[in-house]
C-alpha cells in the first residue's frame, strides 16, 4: 500500500522558536495532502488542505500565519509552526490522497509529537 | 454538513468476546464511511471503508462493518477479540464532493485477559 512518512517523529522546541515538520508520500504522487492536529485523548481536527503548487486552504479558526504550509512538490508538504508556544504542543498528523481508480484513498503518516517548553 | 458520533469513549471486552464499536453519522449527501485504528503514538491505519458498494464491508484483522442507511449507522464488529486489538478506533465520514474527512471522537478498546 501507499506509504506516508513524517519527519521528525518527535520534536522539543523552546517557546518562541519555529519548527518544521515534513510529510512525504514515498511511493506515489499526492496532489493533495492534509494536516491534522490531535490533542491528547481526542480526535483528529483538520487544520488545512495542502495542494501542490498553490496556497493551502485553512479550516476556520486555524491561524494561517502561525501554521505555514508549503506543498512544493507532489511528494512533499511541510508544516512550519512559527513562534511556537506551549499551547501548540500536540500530535500533528499528515495524510495524502491517491487516486485508486475512481476512488480517492487517504493514507496517514505516523504523526509528529511536538512539545514546546 | 456531515458529522459522526461514536457512542462510548471506552469499551472493554474479554479476550475472545465479540467486539462492537458504535458509529452513527449524519450526512445530507451519500456518505463515504471509514474506520481507522490508532495505536499509541502512531498514525491512523485504515481498517475498512464503505463507498456505496456492498453494505457489509470486510476489513483487515477480522473486522467488519455494516452500513445501515435507515439507522444512519456504521458499527464496527469483530467476532472474537484479541489482545492486539487494544487501541483507539476512529469512525470517519466523507463524501464524493469535498472528500474532507470528519472524524468521530474515538473509542478506546480495552481487551481483558
């Protein structure tokens, strides 16, 4: 099956710094990738939809200037958390869509745990 | 608008017993429905999906789910629980229009020896 990787798997950063998380589709091209945020013991919340070569579409309530998304190629999307604060600590998961005949299938990365101190 | 409700944030079953995780959805358009499993500190793994074909869907690891339009339900079942089934399970709904996924709040399955 299709594989999506994330790097790093976990990161600790100091308050006020920025951190970049990479999401790669390893064996397929993904025109669309998604970024989710998951708080402890809660569900996934869609943050934004990332389309290759165009600006990301953010969900309501998500600060686009704080969560910068770049989808530079068909296999790579990055999420940069700028000026991170402790409340940004969370589990960030990306996913990528692939065409499988007439069905779009979504594959999830293993997630990145961000801790801001 | 679409939404998903998972009844029971925690479910405990004995090893070998039937697993039943409930999911009800709301959708104004024909839905696509999914069940995902998440192990600690890992991403989501697709168990099975319904996309308007057969209403009884068989997935991996012995799981299956039945789409019941009249009850707006898509409950997940497994005849015999195994210790390795202990995890968090998420039901999700999407559609052929937006393809955005709306996730339920999850059900944590505990399997007792």
